[in-house]
C-alpha cells in the first residue's frame, strides 16, 4: 500500500472505502444517511471517500474527502494489485476523524503500532462495530458475503436440498433450515416411497397429490405461502412497503451481476435480503443468528425484485 507522508504530521495511507448512497460499509448501518450519522457527517448526495491511515505517532485517523473519484480509482487499482498513490488534495478534505470505524489489518511501517489518539473535544475516537456476537452488523456482513459469493451459496442450497432428500429417503427426518413446512418435494417423495414404513402406513395417494401441487417450488420458499418463517414474511412485507414509501438512500442497492442481471441488497431494521433478479433470494434476520433463509421464486418474488430494482441506487 502506498505511503503518502513527508513529515510527522502527514497521514500514512493504509486503505480506503467509499461512503456513497450506492456504496458504503454495510457494517456501519442499514442505509447511507445512518452510516454518515455514525461518522458525524452530513449525508450529501455525492457522498465521500474515506481514507484510513496513521500519523507520525502511529495514531489512527479517518479522513473524509469529497473527491470520491480519487478513492474509487485507488480501490480499483489496489484490487488489481497495482500501485496507486492516494494523496488527497487538502481542499477536498471534509473532516479528519480520530480512530477507524472499520477494522484495518495493516499498519504503516516505521511508526509506532496503531493506537487511538487522545480524546478530543469532538468526542471519543471511532471504533469498529462489535461483530463478536450476532446482531445487525453481523447480519449485514453476512448478506454482503452472500452477494459477493452468490454462486457458492446457491450451490450450497442445491446441495442442501439434495442432502435433505437423501436424509428423508433413509428415514432420518429432514434438516430444519428455514422454514420447513408442507410435504417434501417431488424427489423426496419418489425416493422415500419404496423404503419408508412411515410413508407406507400413511395415505400415499394424498401425499402424492400434495407433491404434484407443489412441483414447481416447495411451499416453504414461496413469499406469502402458509408456514413461511414469520421473520421472512415480515421482511418481505417490509420490502413491499418500500414500494409505497421509498426508504432512505442506500437501503436498496443494485450492482451488476452479468448481462441483464442485477444483485439486489435490501436492508431493514432487523433484516437483510440478498437476491438476483433472475433467481431466488436469501433473507437474514437478527432473530435467527447465523441462519440464511432461502426464498424461492414463486409467483410473487420476481415482481417484487423488479420493482425494488427500479428504486435501487447503483454505483456511478
């Protein structure tokens, strides 16, 4: 990482982040104005670039600048493994804030170890949100991880469904990820019928009809279906409400995910949703630590995602 410092008062730049309606550290808040409030900044339309570094004494500092293009270029270069001298013009500096609001894994060479500067009149130094226990910060970080590694999570869901069908075939019962209701899917019905004495003693004709009715999507994955996890239903209803009452900027964000496909990140007070506009969605809830709850396409989800996409902010 480049160092832009010539004396003890200058900043040794370590890394940076965007703070705009379309791109901001989700760990801070559910939306852009709330993230700005965490740093004591006004939520201006163009946003900020955040530069994290140390001064000559090793103290942690966060510098908010108005030159978002400079920070975007630096991040793009660093992501490609290229050198980029992030040296903000003093005229672009909006605020110099003590501390770091995010964890920074590197340190400047030749200066003392990172530490907070003495408390100033502006209040205590910034510090990263607590992610040691499950809560809003962890929930949003989890949703970001799914958005970043969508293909992996999608494959895990398919593998999980196959494993569940295999477990049912062996008579061991179903795994209880979110929310398991209704009859097993068609594959499970076919595999268990020859072996399971429980199914043999039940009304197999009725079970077969139920499976056929649910052939396209298991009812537990359809928005609004009976038996859906109440927290998922609440999240989907809140997302629907966004269509009537648009939320603060940044609660609905959209990024490219291929030709004609977008990844949506939607947040609420106690929930986060990740979706692909051509696929399913995943919901994370404050009330379900570590759980990732899938929502199948069904009849309602495509229209909801299309409408949310129209409201979403996109990176410039």
